[in-house]
C-alpha cells in the first residue's frame, strides 16, 4: 500500500475516488444517522460513508509516512468530525477545505527537495 501512496498521481486519484461518496451519501441521510440512532438504528449509507473516511485516513496516513508528514492524517479526521457531528455538519466548506489541504500538502510536500534551506 505504501508503494501506491508513494506515487503522487495514484495518491490523488485514490483520494478523490474515496472522497466523492462523502459528498453524495449525505443526501441519503448517512451523516444524520448519529442523531436518529435511538429510533431507527444505523443507516447502511452511514457505514459506507464511515468506510470512505477510514479509507481516506489510511491513504493519507500511508502518504504521510512516505513524505515524512505523519501529521497529514489530521485533515481527513477533521473532515470526518465536521461531516458527522450534529451542528457542525451544516458548515459544508470545512470538510472540503480539509480534503483540499490533504491533497495539496500531500502533493507539494513530496516535491520539496531534500537540500532546500529551512526558513
């Protein structure tokens, strides 16, 4: 898996493929499952939504190890928190910004030369 995460194009494509369902599944009520668990039980879309976020976290964690940026994992975790927490999920741009930061930093940090001066 880390060999896949080492390739920048593969990292971006896999991240985007796992990210797209996180924008479509809320229309099926996947992110409101936490609020309605007492009456309805878990929605199957919730599990797929959660699986997509776990996949994003694994991809970013692997990428972070390859580019020596283990802190990169915080972005999909924050996107998950803002997507599933009642009240916070009404702020739609925060998960988008977190996803974009994970992709952009994951690409840019890999292109930084080793001998560049520290600023």
